[in-house]
C-alpha cells in the first residue's frame, strides 16, 4: 500500500502524542511511581518513562534551536495555566506537563513523549472560547496519560532516541510547511519506516480513547464538555473552504460525523458543569495573533477591521494597540492601552500591554511605575515579575535587577530568560564568574547541555576567576556533564561538546 506524505506526517504527529511526563531539564530523575494504569508489558518494553522524557526533551530542544517555539512569557504563562488546570484532574501530577506555543498559523496541536505538548498559535486564534482551546489540549493530554506512543512503539526498539527525535521534529516541520514535505518523508522513511502501518492501524482507537478521556477531564476541570465536538465540528464544516489543504488538525486528527456524535453523547454525561473562563483568554488569543503575524501592517488592518465590525470586543483594542506599537505609532498605542487599563483594571494584559508600549516608546520610567503597581495587584504572575526585571535592565539598573531576581526563585526556576538577564547584568558589572555561571544555567534550562558545558569550559580555560568562582564553575560543569549523559547519552554529549581535557 502506498501512503501519502500527508498521511505519514499525520501519523507521526499522532505518534508524537503520548507518554509519560517529566519536567524539562530533570534528566536525573528516576522513573518513580507515576500511578499509571496497567497497560501491559509491551508499552514498557518499547519505551520506559525515562526514555519518553528523554525523547520529548530532545524534540523540544530541537524545536527551540529551529526557532519554532514562541518564547513569550505572558502567552506561555496563560497556556500553562490552562494545561495545569486540565492536568490536575488527571491521574498524573500537573507539574509533569509542559506546554509550548508553536510559531505557526496552522491549526493544530500535538503531544510529545514525556508530557511535552505543543499548541500552534494558529489553533489558539482559531478557537472561539477557552473551553474550545482546553478541549484540544485535553485531547492531547489524554494521549499522554494513555501512553499511546509507547503502546505503538513495540517494534521501535532498534531506533535510538536521537533518531526518533529527529524524525518527529522533521515530521512536525514538514506538516507545518503544508502536509508532509520531503524533509519529513525522508526522516520518517529513513528512521521509522517500520512503524508506519502499525501506527496507522492504531489511529482510530487512539483518537476515540483520547476523546473519551479528554471530555472527562474537561468536565472535571470546569470546562464545557461539549466544546470538543463543537470545535471539531466547526472545523469540519469550514474545511470545504480550504480546498485540498484542510487544517492540519483534520489530517492528524481525522473527524467524522460518527466521532462528533459520540463526543456529544459522552459530553451529555456531564450535564451540570459550571463552565470556567479566564478573562485573560481573548487577550491571549489576540496576543497569539500578534506574535504569529508576518506583517505588522496586516495584523493592524485585521484588528482595525474587527473594531469596525458588528461585534468588537475590548481585546480587539488591545490587539490593535500592540500592532500600532510595532509600527511605532506610539502615541495612539499608549492612548488605547491607557483607556483599556482604566476600563478593565482587573485584566493583567492591559497592565503589561501598557508597560510594553511605553517601553517600546522609550519611556521605561513610566513602564516601571505601571509594572510596580501591577506587581501589588498580581503578585503570583511569573511573567509579570520577569517583565519587571527586564524593565530594570532597560533602565540600566543591573544591580537592582539582580537583587530583584534573586529574591524570586520561582522566576529563576521557571524562565530561562531570567538566567540570561542575570548573565547580562553580571557582564555589565564585570563579574565574569557569575556571568558564565548564569549563561550555563540558561542553556541547561533549554536542555542544551553541550552549550552549557562549553560555556563553563571556556570560562575555566580563559577567564580570570577568583578561587570561589573557579570552584563553583567546576562543580556546575560536573553537574552538567552528568545531566547531559542522562538526558541525551554520553556519545551525543561528546559530539556536542568541543573536545578537550576537561571533558
């Protein structure tokens, strides 16, 4: 049987929906008790939880290196809040899941081994409610909790983690480019050809199981359980408009009238759900549109059209202001953000949006005032804390920035950019030992251990260091080498690290 490139890409996107969870960079964790259902020996034989974490982390690292992940703390914080809400109602720890915004307007989402879940920015903008967004994420989370990839990969024991990671990244990239592509096909046929027919035969069972479990978790989390069927039904009805290129989500998650009807029937089992909606949702949908836009002029025209339409909403003004700011129309952008903040003081997006346009206009002092006040109102937002620290750097206050970040360990542990801020601040203060230390921590948080090791080796070989700094950097280098071997493999690490006596 001949399988089309689109079908192969779809199968691999499904194959990347799976498995067990683990936080990025936690390479030294043991398998632990994941409270998994007993799915039988084949899944564990094919891929252990540790291998799943390693594979997922490598895919994310490659996606990052190719700039396919939108590194926006505000949007990321929101997406992870939805994901954690859903994950907290599964049988797995919510902290084991990690959610990333993928930089493409294609309407799709996918789950990777180890609990790493990618949500395309195009999917966020295509949804009409937070429940619809949550429904797709719940479906992907279900692929993870049911360990679909491990159950499909009994025959893959000859493949290395690196081969599988490269194949999945190529498949994702090929699908984003339009339904397969030569890169995806070559990687899949070269490294995973023996999985093709087996994965195809699992598709229907996996999708229905993910629907069933996802709808249950939607209801448990306080989201509309009918949202999944509604969203997929809307996409199916609109697919005629796409001609021969329907949304990627319909290729990787085939939808039929039977499947939609069954999803609605399952949702009917949860009739009294009090639906939760985060008021930040429409603002984050607008922000996703801004961040994915290739043209500031086009996205400005989009929001201007929305504001001139029949049903404008406050988030359209927010998006319009951000677009104007990117076109250096500062006065108008600031006025819109100020009006929005006055009308909606309980929405964090207006606070951070106003600070953003003020900073872009060069008024960091006023941005500091806005952010300082917002910190009192929203003390638990890590994205806000990071933005405040970034503004301190922009104000050329490296000492104040350092003192603030060191008082916020949650930010340092969550955002790689915080470590990079400390590195730059230390460099400005001519503290080379601290600068190299923080830059190495930055790369480690991206699971790029070879880069972290190279930073430390360079520092130890060339920098003028105090005895304390030299001892500290040596200890971190040894930790990074151990973490690299566990997260990747000794051979991969040796290839990635510049060779030398210190390795």
